C-alpha cells in the first residue's frame, strides 16, 4: 500500500478527512509514531516533571502549549484533535467514549503529550539484523508490570512497565549497543535475564500484549515501555483524560533516524 | 585539598555550615555540579517545557516539587536553600541582592531547576586525552550568543548561547564521539568551523567568559551552553528569580559517569 511511502503530512490529512480510519502501523515508513496523553493543565506540570524524571519509560516527543492543539515541534501544522484515527475519552479513570475526532471534547485548558513508541526503536534493531520476536510471530509485544518504582513527581507515581524481546546473548549485547544510541526513545535495556529479579512472576503471562516464544538458549531482554506514563496518569483517576485508541497512533514529522544520538 | 575527594553530602554540609564559601570548581571530583534557576510556579511549566524542547542547551538534572527545597533525584536530603555557597536574587530581571543562603527569600510557590554544567562534559574530554584550551589557559570558557533560535515554549524564547573549544580537526572528531555519549549534558557539538555561520561576528570577543587562543590548523568547535536557559529566563524579567552566583554551583550526588549513555 502506498501509505507506507507517503509523507506524514499527507497521511495526517487523509486521517483528518476520515479516509484512513485504521491502525497506523506500517504508515509513513521511517517516521516516528507517538502515543497520546491529554490532561488538564492542573496536572500538566506534574506529568511533565514525571516524564523528565523517568526518561526511559517516558520518551517525550512533544508537549503542546496550554489549549493549543498544534504539536509545533513534532508536526508543525498538524492538529492533535483531528489527526489521529481513534481516541478514547476517560473520566475519573473510566473510559466513557471512543471517538474519531476531538471536536466535541477539546477544552482550552488541555495539554497534549506525544510520547515515543517502540516502532521507532525496533526499526534500528531490524536494520541491525536482529530478530524482533513479536514481529516475527505477528502479535503485540509482551509487556509486564515490574517491581521497579518510577521516580514520583507530584501526584504521579507507580511501577515501571517493561516490554520484552527474547534474544540469544550475543544479540542481546548487540541490541544493547543499538538501542543505547536512542536515549530519547527508551534507550538501553532496563534488565537482561531472570524475570523474577524485577518482579515478573510468570514470563508466559504478560500483563499487556501477547506472550512471545522464548527458545532454548535465549534470554529475555527488557526495555522500559511507553505504556508506563499512560498507566501512571490513569492511576490517579484524573477528572478528564484523553488517549489515542491502542494501535491508532499520531504520525510525527520526526525521522526515527533523528531520534538517535549516534 | 581534601575537598576534592570528599563525598558531595559531606561538602554540602560544610557549605551549609558556611565553612566552605568559595567557588566549587575542583570539589568532589567525579560528581556532577549544577547551575541553579529558581522561578515562581506560574512560570515553572513553561520553563520546564522550554528545557524539554531544547535539551542540548538545557540539560535538566533535577526539578523540585513546588515549594519543596529538596532535590530528591539529584541529591536526596540536600536543601537547595542552604547548600550553595552564594546566590543571586533578581526582581524583574534586575539583581537586587547576593546572599549566602535563601532563608529570607524562600517562598512556598518556588520551583528550583538544577541544570547540568560543562564540568560534567569536560571531564570525559580530558579523560580521552583531548586538550580543553580554557582549562590549559586557566580562564573561563568563551561563550557566544548565536543566531540559532531556541524552540520557544510559552513566554520563553531566545537565541542559543554556545561555548567554544578550539581543536585540531582530528580532535574535533574524537570530541564529537566522546560528547555524543552524553546527550543529557549538552551532547554532540552544535557547529564546527566558521563562526559567522551561526551569527558570531568576532570569535576573539566572546559575549561571556574569556577568549581562548586558536592556533593555526585548529577549528572552533561549538557546544550548546547551559547559560542559555538562565539567559532566556532572565529575558522575560520575571517578578522573582534566584540563581547561583557564577562559579558557586550545587554539587549533586550524580556521578558524571552516570550521565553517559555509553
């Protein structure tokens, strides 16, 4: 499909016109896609501080000005209210609606956070010849709630969520090198090896996503996961919160390659 | 002097007791020292957003909770009001006082930002066998206001300030590698070569600090400078602002080595 080679601006326009309403995986190859979390301004400082204190699970790509729907840094000219195929509306931590634009829900006191996602981070792994198991097996990445506490900030606190990719030790070393280049999109692994060291009781039962096969001679490699900030934000049951619907991401103008420091 | 090998906590205690009242350069070798900017909470979100959008000139090491004087992440147990040898008080952009503690100036609506400084960043250069000219010549690093705009955030905007170190081309390449490892403390250079490309008219006349000798066969190498966020904050003439006095830094518990991603 040609959407894979189109520019983000063109694809966002099609999304805005509701001509693309699907998952965004595979669209605009090479460009960073982002998770969305929108919160009222009263919580925005604490949440921004939480991301600053926990950069590995919370890779911020852009934060909008209060009430402004344009992510000026990650996608100048875009409108966060219309350029994602599907949104979820939460009140006091409960999902109350699922919508295709935010025309009826946007408020002047909202701040939108765009948070990096694992697509940015798995491209360079594949480019380096590493197998990414859940891509091979065509299922969602397995994610686990750990016993590693995030550094709290204001009202926000909670455990780190990690994603897991099984690898041969030699590949785990190479993956550490490759992902170390991308400190602004999760960076190096958080843990390699024994899942119980970080509070994971059963590696075959992820808390989110689907289990990946771990072959003999492989070890699980764990990275901080971008689900963490949404989970932490949700846990305080904010009066109002908006997220993207799973798999329906915001496509930025940022090249994945530009998120690498080396 | 033994202060160089003491732990940060011990030296901060001596500063708190006003037994150390001098420049902090050379104290607690290996530990990161930080610039201080304290602003009222009304400006804190915009300022934090400014640092997030401009990570190269604004390497945030810690941000305190509103009204809380403890930098819990960078130095648990420390008190930002007493643990720096000298502070400057500004009202509407004018310096109105210089004090050795903040007992009379602290307010419940203040947020303190600790921003990384070039000490963290020059250690690894020296360790890599690179000459750092202003250290050799025993003067302050030359700094220049450029024509590179920072990404604005709320009320904050302004040009990037850079520091300059002259190097042979081969050393400039090595310095690029070494500093790329430290994206959270300025990272790779912003520019190499012709000063006028970034709006610097006379390399022999820095806007801050002292000029460094540039020998034949050397090129100037420019890094984003931690003076940028203070200069930008000051330019909006906030009702109230506190900074450290030049050279009188906050000594954190963070190892410089821990600020490296590789």
